[in-house]
């Protein structure tokens, strides 16, 4: 029997199947293989008996996609939720989320919530001016007044949609407005820090209709580009695709190098997005320095003995001497 993992709690995997939600545990062979199972995975089950709603999880089918943080499989789109106010709109954080979606090859939708509490339309105009050229879908919503909800619902059809964003931006409130009966716990801003308080503790797939799911995720903000090389960061910004070929250097970082066409980029890219791009490049440079130091410290595969160069056995492959082996046996006997 096949099904989709909708929730993981402790050692139990709750799987949506044709007969309902089945509570499952991993087969011991999967534990030995240390095979990971994520929310969103298509899995194969073996029921304890014909009428049982309990089963063993036998296998994980090939994934269409996977997001590394939080770990969710087979996502087809991401709705990045930002608050226009309370907490204040953070464009750097938004660009981080967008870049991570592009890295995972999953199309993002930009949702700006709490439209009902902004003082004027100037902030909305600023958002449109900054992101309309990217081609990403932009939606303005108010979960409290349920405005913009009807614009989101068609986007969910036949999709597994993950909502992500910082704590306090209104992800759970939006899901409650979309599903009506979700009854997710809603948090409030901390009076001291004016930041959101975590209310979602784990990832869970919520059924919208047949073949359509929403994934609610815990709020998080520590996304860094400490796993890519600097030259790879430009691939995460759509603005660089048009001008990259006109640069003098193949792996140009577009940060003012001689012969770089970054002046063309500046003319069509909002200043804050370009500034955020340079921040991400700086993080990637630290990663580049880190891996270069590691490569320098590689173990030598030769040794010198009495003016002779001899092949050196790796420390990992070198067996213990017979003398040491016998000494250890004697210690155990004593």
C-alpha cells in the first residue's frame, strides 16, 4: 500500500492513504540503512493485518524535490509569507528565502500579509517596484479580514505548497483563513523584541482538497549561504541572467570587477537586492576560504626514510601491530 507522510511525531509516521491515516513505524532494515523519511515522502506500507490502521514503513519512493530546511519532500511550490508591518518588512530575509527556493528549483510566490494595518499604499508600491521585474507571483493578504485569500486558493490546486517565513508574519493565521477548520494555534509578537513567537513546532501536511496540500512550517530566519561558492550566488538572482554573458570574465561576481557589466545590473535591480546579493557573496567567500584550508591539510601519501621516498599507508587504513593486538587481549583477560 502506498501513501504520503503527512506528519512525523517521535518515532511514529502518520501516512495519508486510500483507507485513511495510517500510523506507521520504520522496519528495522530501514533503521540499519539509516534511511531518512521526511514529511511529504511517498512511502510503501505493510499493514499489521488486513483491517488495521497500523503498519510498517517498508520503503521511500524517489523524491521530486527536497528542501533542506526544514526537511520536506516533494514540494511543488513555496509561498513566502512576509508581514507588511508587525514585524517590520525585512527585505534581506525575503531575498534569502527567494534565493533558497531558486537553489532548490522550486517556484516561489511572494505573499505580503497584514495588509489591513499599514498606514498607506506606499509600502505596497515599493514592494511591487522591487519585485515585479522578477516574474514571481505577488499577493497581498489580510488573514484577519480574509482579503486576498481567494487569490491564493487557485494557486494551491494540485500542488504541495509550503508556507515559510519568519515567526509572527501570520502563516498559521493564513492557513486558518484558507482552510476554515484548521484551528492552528496563532501566536503574537513579543512586546520586548517585537518579533514573532514560535507557535508551529513541527512540519505537517494539511489537506486542502484531493491532491492538494499545505505544509505549515516552524518560523525560522537563520538561512545562510555558507554551502555555496561565491560564483554560484548569481544563479539565485534572476536579474543576472540577462547580463552575465556580456561580462569580461566567465565567473564574474558582478561586484565592480574590471570589465564587469554590473552598471547595467544596477540600473534594473533595486539597490537593496543588489546589496543583499553582495552579503550572500561574502558568506560564500567564507565557505570558500574554509574548504581551501581543509584541502591544504590533506595527509601526505609518501614518507622519507634514510634518503628514500616510500609509499605511506593512510592512518585510516593502517592496521594495528601484532604486539599491540596481543597486549590488548592480555588487558581484557586481566
